[in-house]
C-alpha cells in the first residue's frame, strides 16, 4: 500500500494523509518540538501536479503552469518566488532560459544551451536580463556570470567568469579523465592536486585527505553511507528504505553518549521538506534555480542558499551550512565534496569522482550518456541526479517527450533488466472514464449527463511475472457516488473484472478479447494494467456498446469523419484516460481522450499511434531522462 507513517527510533512520527486516489493532502507530526503539522491543504492540478501547499508555520506555496503545463511561477509568499521563461534564444526543447526573482532582481537568472543541450552561458542579475534582451548590459549586480565549453565527449574543458565556484580553468582529457590528475585502474579519482582519495573493494570512496583534513566513510550493503568521520565529527545515519534510502536521522556523540542530533522530514517523493534540529526548520527550494530558504516555526527566514548552476556557493548565501543538503539533494562534506547516494560529486570540476557504475544510464539515442563522469549530461538547470546514477528531469516540449500531457496508449512494454532489480520502487496509477449525454449535439459541462470514472492505483509490480504482488486500489465514481475497494496481489483477470464491474459489463463480453490480449502481450512487463484498457475498449465495441443510445448520439458534424468508430461518443468530450508511472525517483504522467479532434481511425488506430508516442516517452524517462 501507500506510505502512511514513518517513526524514528526516538518515537518521532511523521504521518502522510491521503485522499481516496492516493494523493497526499497533509503531512503531520508528533513527538518533536510540539509540531503537529508539517504541510497541509495540499492541492493538485487536474493532471496531478501540486498547485498549493500551506506549511506548518503558516507560510504558503503556490505553483502556476502555462498552457503547455510547464511551471510558469513558483512562490512561497513573502519568502521566495520565481517566474520562468522558456523561449529565449530560439530554444524549443522545453529548457528554461530565464528566471525572474519576484523579490530581488539582483538574483534573476538566464541560461543558454548549445546544440546538444549542454549549458553554455549562465548569468545573473542585470547581466541575466541583458542576456535575454530584457535590459541593457552594465555593471554586474548578480552573484555570478559563467561561460562553459566542452569537447565532443561531453567533458567541460573551459570555464570562464566570476562568482560561484570562483576561478576559471582550462583542462584537457584522455579517456574522459582530466590530464594531470591521478586515477586508479577503475577510473576513480585518487589525487586532484589538493586532496588524495581512497576507495573500498566496492568502488565507494572510503577516505579523503588533504592538508590538516581527513574524511572517513563507511557504507551499508546497498552502497549507502551509514557513517562518516568528517575531520573528527563522527556521524551515524539512519536511513529509510521506504523513502528510497533517504536519511531520516543522524546520531552524534556530544560527550555524554550517542544521541539523536538531527532529523529530516520528506515529501513522499523523497524531496526534503523540513529539518528537525533545535526546533523545526522548513526547507523551500524552487524546482529550477534550486534556490533555498529555510524558515523557522514563526515563519522567519533563517538561512539563504544561492548557488551557481553547478552547486558553487555565492556571496548571496547567508548561513548556508544550516543544513548540509544544499545542492541536488547531496550532502556537502567539510572538504566541499557532495555525497550522492551512490557516488561523490566534485564541484570544482563539475563532474563525478568516479565513473557511473550503472549500465542502465546508457542511452543509445544520446551519445552524451557515454561519458560516465559527466553530471546530468552537462545540463544542471533542467536535470538533477539524486542517486548519482542517472539524470532525472523533464523536457516537456522535446519531440515525443512530456511529463504531463500527450496522447497515451496502453499496450505491452518492457523496461529492461534494470526494472526487475527495483520492482519494489515501482507504482502505477491509471484512470479510465467515459461520459454519455442524452442531448443531441454538443453539451456544456453543466448540461452533460452521467459520467463514470475509474481510478486504479497499483504498487509492488513484479515485472518477471506481469502481476502485482502489492495492492491495487480501485475507485469508481458515478455521479455523486464513490466506491473504493482494494485488491491484494491481484491477477490480470481480477483487474479486468474491476473494469467490467465499474462499467456495468458482463464477463462473457470480454473473455475472447482478454485471452487474445494476454497471448499477444505476455512478453510485455506492463500488459497487466496497460493492456486491460485496450481489452475493455475492444469488448465494448464487440458488445455493441458503441452505438447510438447508451453513450449518447452523434453530432452531425461527426458523420463521415475517420473517427466514426467512436460515433457514440458525443461532442468534445468522450472517452478519457490517464496514466501515472513512478519508478524510483522518476514519474511520468499522461492523459488521452478520444473525440472529434482525434484524427485516427478506430480503436486500433488510436491505440497504435498513441502507444508509439507513449513508448518513446517511457524510453526517455526510464532510459536516460532526455
């Protein structure tokens, strides 16, 4: 089932309240600093994205989206806010090109990319506005201005500018390794001229040392850091497997025995929400610039984090080490290296110390993925890499790519062997509905007749057998009536039966189609739920349900159109479907409808076309993020 509560060894509780569709509506607390609410009033857009949050200290966050469902404005009122632009420099990939700070124009940002999407120029303040043609060039007012150059292999060979990771450099590479630095036989960095590094048998960084400094680290069987000695500061980490290995508590010895020193509260997706240390501090981090503000229980700002695109501190930060997770979800150590879950990030060279150990991050459609040291393929504005294994992000306008909205079809598909290793991290949410009207022609929403809606939320998918070993929650809505039930370890047939029951159909209508669907798609990991949508539609068609009378009548404008197989679906509404897949930290949301604007003939035509688009998006989100 869905996560509802996390309790640490000291009895401190974080609870997750969900609505009937599984979306979190509140995050509550007990047992620490008298805080009972971390976030509440969480509201969502129709396509699943968060639009409003009220924090436990009274601060409110709002998010607006443009007509392409991209974030256009993000604000925590009175604390931090941004408006985002996407169209400067002829950019058509969906990458962000400009961010206007709502409270201080000296923090405005601009970004420009090269022909393969690598960050090329980054400006701030007055220079950012001049860069995008919204002002004149003059005296710098922002925290940094950078330009970057790369070789054909995706290695940064030159950085010029000021601020942030201050200082220009120019380097060359052999085999994607920096010439002049030391590496071991596995390709791990062992000497960067300032410090030396050692690695354990599993290839994880075990120690780092320089003049007057030493860092020692230990890891668990999953390769996650569980202990560090940072120049004498010894810390043990308690991690939560249900939160993807995130740290929920730190233990230190202050001279009177080991005790809990700091705790962390997360959103369900793993992003940091609050810190428990000397009271509660809320973390507000925008999704693009990655600026952070920390507010206390009275709503006062107690820390400011303003970084350059690669994580370098700028002079505009105030008390930035209030918590160590300042860049990309990485923990910043005393030597200014950033600890991802699986690797270590070197901010000065803007790349990882070690080559990527996960073969699943190769993407044959993107040669930049073959550079195993590069951070997020050199686009740190639009992508992050929390695990240190693969880029995570969204480029909504890129061909065949969207996180939110495109024509999606349901058929068999496979993600490759890597999915089997992380089956417990997989969940799927599918909705399917139709409406029918008694009035001929078009009807507005106030006039429409009955609307039926089916929502399926599934977790614990087993790709090896095409079944769910977890739970499937089925929510059926018809008019003002809602029915919810839970299927545990359901078979394919039980899920199909849920569809039939929701739409008032009989089993004999679907037996033949079900057998054919199972036979044709048994090689696809996701046929269990995805194909069931196709099977149901085929059964409806075979049973004669797509005729005048039950679903409404056809408007005369639709007569003779190529979508005549859907002639019983009236007007500009009709059959609607949506799908959300979450795999590790990656989420794909999609929706589709069948109406007079869909220029594809028949059920097979509709699903054939949209499955092609959906497949390409899946390859992007699960095979490289581009």
